[in-house]
C-alpha cells in the first residue's frame, strides 16, 4: 500500500425535496459558507437531485426545488467562483461510482441505517430500492471527489461513518490506499434543529404542519408568528445549560438563537437567564428576521431568473466532472475493468 496524501476538500449536498428550512440553513449551508472562506479547503456543494427521487417527486416540483436549493446556497453566500456549485444528475460519475460502491457495501451495514428505518417505518416492503441504497450513493458523492471533510447536520453522521467503512473496505480489498477516510464536520450549537411544536422531532421539510418549521422563504410576519406560537414550558430561561435538561423545546430555541447570533448557547443563557418567554421569543423573532430576510429576498430575485441559475449549475457541473471523472476512471482501473 502506498501512503497517499489528500488535498483538504469539502463536499456536501442538500436534497431538492420540498422547501428549505432553518435546519438546512443552520445545520448545513451557513457553515459551508464559513468553510468556503477558509483558504485551507477546496469546496464543492451539490444539489443532490438523484437522492430526492428515493421518495416520489412530482416532476414540476423537482425542477422548482432544484432551483430553490441552488438559489438558497447562492443567496446565503456560496460563491460559484469560489466553490463548485452544481446539481448531481449532470455529473454521471455519481451514478457510476454509486453502482461500484453498491458492490462494496454490505447489506448488514445498510440494515443499520437509522434514517432508512425512520423513513420506511413499517413500510419496508413498499419503499423504493433507491431509498435503501441511498447511503452508498451518498458515499459515491463524497468519494468521487476524494473529499476529506463533509459538513452536515447531526442526522447525517451515520451516513458519513458508513462512507468511511465503504472506503476502508475498498482500500483493503484492492490493496490500495485509494479513498480517503472522510471526516464528518458537525460543529456548533444548531446541528440538530428541532420541530417547533415537538422538541423530540427534527425540523424537516416534510413534517405535517407548516407551523413546526421555519422555511427559508417565509416572510417576516410568518417567522414571527411561528416563533410566538412555538411550544415552550412555563419556566423562565435558566442561567446555565444544566437548567435546559428535560426541556427540549426550550433548549431548541436557545440553540437556534445561538446559531443565528453566531455565539454559544451558554452565552445566550448568560444574556437571557432568568427572563421569561415574553422577552426571549420577540428577541429571537427579531434576530431570525434580521438574518433570514436578506437571504429570502435574494432567493426570490434569483428564482425569477431560472435560466441564470441553470447556467451556474451547468458551469459548476463541468468543473465537478473534471475532478470526479479521473477518480472514477482510476477506480475502474483498480477494479480491473477494460475501458
Ligand atoms: P436534507 O434536507 O435532508 O437534504 O439535508 C441537507 C443538510 O441539512 C444535511 O447536512 C442535514 O444534516 C442538514 N439538516 C437538515 N435538517 C436539519 C435540522 N433539522 N437540523 C440540522 N441540520 C439539518
Ligand atoms: N443524505 C444527505 C441528507 O439527506 C444529503 C446528501 C447526499 C449529502 N449526498 C451527500 C450530504 C454527500 C453530504 C455529502 O441530508
């Protein structure tokens, strides 16, 4: 085995499967922008459209959501000149490497994926085969670029660990130190933004009620109303983190505040400890509107020019393919394919 050193390279993605939420912003996009600005890294961000179809997507909705995710990235500060920004279906290396890695990943590993169990529920016989195989396509997304760092929310940690298992098995089976051991980057106070109505559930694009999430495209009044109606408890805010234990809704709002204000949850309690919700919620609403309104205004402007968005993604795809294709080719070669 030869020891290969890998350039620090960031890869991450978001599925175009409905409107983006504050969870996507704080858990993912906001930190991508920070990594883009860090000269240590090359950064690649992808609208993972092929992951979206693991559950039914109406074609018109898929088109709209793809552009919405690209617009959200750009409006939040992803600069297509500094980062590679594209949509997955345009770079065939993802699907091709995905197949190769399907033959490396073991069924037993897939059976342990908690997101599959949650999404499939009791319905494991009726969900698509793609939903089951999805984590090995995600491994291909990452490994096609030899990405070393993957910034994601807490819910994706297991999938990045699986990516390491797949890479390690490939390297071992073929006796080559070819794929890197990718690190998940899960840092900050808002890596798991919870549902505003039930602090035990993740805030997601697909929850039943719109009141349980803040969408990146919500207007100021809607954001304020959702925060005002967010579930809390009768107690005041504690001065220390210990005082949030057993209070998931209270903890969530404090974490959201900290994520938006770019501070720690401890510092937020330092400021608001002892105050009631009547003071904290309006402050949070004001902060959320201050941070999100400029982004949603820019998103709306970009969505009015879909051709421009499509051209940006097409150009990004060329840059992405230039990195991924040689890695895919080398993978085929290592495996013995005649090309
Ligand atoms: P998805 O919308 O499932 O494609 O997720 C895209 C990215 O957003 C992933 O890095 C997720 O971990 C992150 N994300 C989604 N929902 C949340 C949430 N409620 N809290 C934190 N991060 C999230
Ligand atoms: N599975 C991720 C999610 O549901 C999205 C995703 C697909 C991704 N491919 C990726 C994230 C590669 C990081 C890296 O949120």
